């Protein structure tokens, strides 16, 4: 069923109004009065609606049922990735949204090859990728994509979560499954992965000192764009959000 | 450390010989006598070696230590995907190899848009993608990529495994975590996912009748190229191969 996001203020008294780009989209999809659609307020609530009238500028739909979006996980995960080169960001955003991320933030790590001043220019496009992926995968929120800043900002953000995982491919690490099995009831988490060249040992040390769980994900070396999705999937599985 | 695959017959009496494309690769990487490298027999055994001499045609290395490749999972998973369009196959191959697949096979399902006669032409390229991903991620085998044929061939292949998962996004399904938690000790598995449009209900019925576990992976709709990696990751996590 077609899925649209609108601000909550446009749903009043059993009627939903869509304007702008999404109204055009309804038009392009050739949805007709009488057809059903889902309108989401972007806060995790789905409005199952029946189309009343649709033209290019404005769409009106009758609200039939209001439900919590079943696709939203019970845990809000902030995915934090060392900024990679090129379109790897796009891949990370799309797959993380599908896998259930609440927020996707990039940051500057020592081994980043991509320039930290580039992200500002790309935020608009990144957010559109997140929105498209949210619609396609049936999400109830549009995950925010943003720039977390420097590595210390990431640590400060991570320690505010119920669980903070720092995925690192060498040295002393905790087994991911033991950490996750001791944290099945968490409501928020941070998942931190490195750029192409991984993290510097001093970055892992800082994470450890800050109380983050420095974890292994098996002995296979994952690409920087694969690691966030694998970590997120393990977390969703362990917290009962993959069944 | 640089990683190369050679046939077992080229390692004899404590000396490993590399010829052809991999010898050229050693040359390109400018590895010098005295430097260490890992040579893998492609059967899960790693030979830690020290380079003795290297020219463009032939490389000779002294074997220092023989170990089981730590990156190889304890369960051999055959990933079976309804053939998708375009380069989604490449993505599925690369990410499945990183995530620990033993074998990746495509097949024809009712809703496939891609033509089933195309795969024959692409097998060489697919296998090279698997080989590159195996080297990069430190795998001990090069997963085979192939064509499984029609849907009934997939069912026949799947029922020979210790566990066969059929990922389906609607209707009556078993929770993935319950199925996996009851199968932590398996040695082989099949993970079956659909093409772009998903499976037809009759295909899910056939899978159910054949004794496969028809499972959900949460309420988020995953793209056809995302589903295999997510399913494989859940399986690796549940069988203790992600820590």
C-alpha cells in the first residue's frame, strides 16, 4: 500500500490533507478516490486512509484507522559512521534505514579520507535518501541524517545512550553476543563504526576509557559500508526486533 | 596482511609457489623478500608465509605456520536469491561473502524481472567479485557463485541442509529468532530470499509443504539485495559466528 509522510498538523477531524511534492506523487501514482493509502505522521503513527479527492496540488483522504507503525523497532539506534568516500554514505543511509536505524550521523575520524567539510553540501540529498528508504521499507519515522562532528562529539553522544557499541577489528574486544544478550531491554543505543581504514588504536582506547563496549563482529573484515548494517542487524535481532 | 588463494598442490615441503595473476598481484603490491603474507588453500586453511623471491611470473614463499582460517564460520550457509535486475547481484555477492556465506546461488522465481538465460554470461564476473570479497574480508574459502535453476531445484537443495529458512514478508510465518534459537548447533543452512517483487503465495506454500521454515524478519520491508545480508547476519549471530 502506498505510504506518505506528512506533518501531524495536516491531519484534523478525521481528514488528512497532503500538499506539495507528496500530492504530486499521489497524482503520478494515479491513485483514485476510493483507494486506500497509509499516511504517516513521521512520529511512528500510521493513519490508514481512503482517498477522497486528489489533484496535483492537494490530496484529501478520510482517516479509517489509527495505529502505531508496526515497523518501528522498540529500540532507538543512532548509527555513527566515520565519513567514508563517495557514495558509500548513500549505501549506509539506505541500508541502515531498512535495518531500523533511528538516526544516522557521520563524523570525522583520524583515518577518514573524505574531507569533513563536504557533508554540509550533501545533507539535503542524504535526507532524501533516508526519506525514500523509509517509505519503501514501511517505516513510521524518517530517520534523521546528519553530521556528528569530531570523534569526541561522538563519544559524548554515545555515552548518553542505554548501550554504546564501538565496533573494532583488532585488539582486546568484548564478544558482541555477550554484550547484546546482557542488554536485551534497552530503549536507546549507539552503534559506532570506522571509515575505510578503520579506527586508530588511540580512538579505540578513548572509546574504552569512555565506557563504550569495544566489540568484535567475528573475524571477517567488513567493509566500512557493510559494518553498520551488520551491527544494526545483530542489535535488532538481540532485542527482538527481527521476528 | 596481504592474502592470496592458491590450489593446495602448490604448497609442498614448506614452500609455497604462486604463479599467474596472483604472482602479478604480489609484484604490483611491491611485496619484497622478507615480508609476510597469508596464502590460503581455499579450503579453510591459512599458510602464514614469508616471501623468499618474487618476480612477475613466479613467487616463492617459506611457510612459517599453518592454521585453520579464523574467519570461516562453523556453519556452511548457501544463500539462494531470486535473480534480481542489474548490479544488485554484485551487491548480494560481495556482502554475502563478507557476512560469511559459503555459496551464493541465484534462481528463477515467478516474479523475477531479470531473464533467467542471462546468468550464464555473468558467472565469470560474479565469481571474480566473490574472490575479491573473500580476499578483502579474510575468508578461508572463495564462496562459489552459481545458478540454482528453477524454484523446485531450490526446494530440493534446501531440504538437504540442517536448516532451511524461507524469508517471506506476509502471511503466516514463524518468528526468525525462535527458529534460530532452536538451531544453534547446525552445520549447514539454506537462506532463501525473493526477487524485487517478492515471492508468489504459491511459492511460499510450496516452501511450507516442503518443510522449510517460512520466516519473518520484522515488519520492515527489505529490498531484495538487503534481505540476504540481514538474514545471513541473524544466522551468524545466532550460531555464535559474530563475536
